C-alpha cells in the first residue's frame, strides 16, 4: 500500500482524497498546505494523520512514498524536481508544467532519481478510453479521418483567479486545452496502433483577455497519417465538452470524455463507502446503425488514477500517460499558445 502525501489542499486535492477512499492501493498519510483552513478541512474529512504547513516537510517525511502535486501549475516544476530528488514518486496535476522545457526537466529528474512520474490525466485511466481505442483498432468506423475535441465552461472574469491570472498560469489552453490536445493525440495514435501521435502541423486562433491569457482558443492539427484534429478550449463560454471521431465508415461520440463516473468530482463531503459509481456511454454510428456502448465501472474516476500509479510504480511510468506522451502534449500546448499569442511568465 502506497503512503501518499498531498501537496496543496485546494479543490482538486479534495476530490483526489475522496477517490482514495475507494481503494486499498494506497492511503493519504499527510497533507501539506500553506493554508490552515484547508489543512483542517482535508485532515478532518479524510482522517489524514500528518499535517504540514509547508511543502518542504513532505520531502523529509521518510514514510511518504508518493506525492500528489495539486498546486497551481506554475509551482509544479519546482516541487516535482524537489520531490524526485527526495526519492518521492510523483503524480502531478495537469498541465504537468507551464511549458515543454519545464516538463523535460521534470522527466529528467524522475529518470535521474529513479522515481515514478505521471501527469494526472485521470480520463486516461478510466476504462472508457481503453474501449474507444479498442473500437478504433477493431476498425469499427473504418479509417479515422477527423477528431473534434472540446472542453469548455463559463467562468466569470476575475483577474485574481487561477483561471484568468497570468502569474498563476491562467488561460483555457493550459487549464483544459491540455485535455483536448492529449485526447486528440491519443486517438490519432490509436488509429496508427501507437499509444499516441504528435501532430506535424498546428494552426491556432483565439481570444486573449485583458490579463494576457486565452479565454477562447481553437486549433487545427494535422497528423502524419492524414488525420485532421480540431481542438477547442474555452473558459469564457460553454461551447460543449465532448469528443467526436469521424471515420470512413461511421463515427464515435464520447459524450462525457473528461469526467466520466466521478461522483467524487462534485462531492463537498466524503462519499459513503457504498457509493455506486455510474457507468458511461460511447455512441457508435455506422450506416443505418446507432449503438450505445455502456462502459461499467467499479470505482470513481480518481480512484482509477490512484490505482494506475500503484499498478505501474515499479515501471516508473504508466502507459496511460507516459513521459514521451506528456512531453509531446506540452510541445503541442507550446505551439498552440504561440499561435494564439499568449506568452506565459515563467521564472
Ligand atoms: N484533474 C482534474 O480534474 C483537475 C481539476 C481541477 C484542477 N486541476 C489542476 O489542479 C491544480 C490545482 O487546481 P485547483 O482547481 O485545485 O486550484 P485551487 O482550488 O485554486 O487550489 C490551488 C492550490 O494551489 C496552491 N497554491 C500554491 N501557491 C499558490 C498561490 N500563490 N496562489 C494560489 N494557490 C496557490 C494552493 O495551496 P495551499 O493549499 O498550500 O494554499 C492550493 O492548494 C491545477 O494545476 C489544475 O490545473 C485538475
């Protein structure tokens, strides 16, 4: 059983701790946060025995095997490298870093210090994605031609929030565009019998707001196998959140690509241990047929993520989101941000 330390006690840390209650692959041993009220809430709700008011204390706690970095993204690189140097395995919230260069340094630190590292794309750990890959590789929709991937929500403009504040790594491309980029690369890869593919061309456009970060952004991608991808990320308005894959003989729709089967994501308190986790659906249409495929689950989305770490820790990376996959994704985000004209301040 892995002993986890949680670094940063914000919104997603609460969700992850809830998910950890539904597995015996690990337990939350410690939480580190700069904010006492957050420590209190997390520690009380999840009976976390060790509480630290600074992140450094997690590094020196010899009983911690793995650290879940759940801070705002500009802090990911610094703390991931410190954790790796302290011999801690790593699960790091998405986006893993502010850019490709930072991600490369983090991967190098994991390699040099022989620790596990995975970017926390929880949707990649859910059985839904394995089913989609299987459908594509079985030729269910023929040759894959176009992938359209969207993640969006409406957030009221607040220059102090991590969504809009440039110093805090704001903007939709980093916050949610990373999902659309990683999904499109995953599907294009599945069509080529690879774990992922990187695009050979990226063209983008977007709306940049007064704080210098993107509110709405779109990009078109071209892959070496001819697939065209369209990715959209918006934090100013909702334009849907779904994935469509069009092939020569049909299409696949993923109505709930990012947060399937996750009561933990919306819970404001620890969920009962007899919680039933909802299945999710994939729609396949070809010729005159329309088929709804149900993907059943036995855990929360975030439990699958924690279990993925535990199952692959000895390999130091997981096929759900390998090091090269993460590096390719960050390269795409760099290109997309440059096309839209967003320059992030990175120290
Ligand atoms: N996988 C998912 O579904 C998902 C969902 C949401 C967010 N995320 C990712 O998780 C990370 C955290 O997002 P969140 O929504 O949890 O954010 P949040 O609720 O605003 O929490 C931000 C966290 O960052 C820490 N932090 C450190 N320095 C900070 C600073 N100068 N200003 C503000 N916060 C600071 C805070 O730590 P203290 O506790 O020490 O105060 C807090 O725990 C982001 O990288 C985000 O992209 C992932």
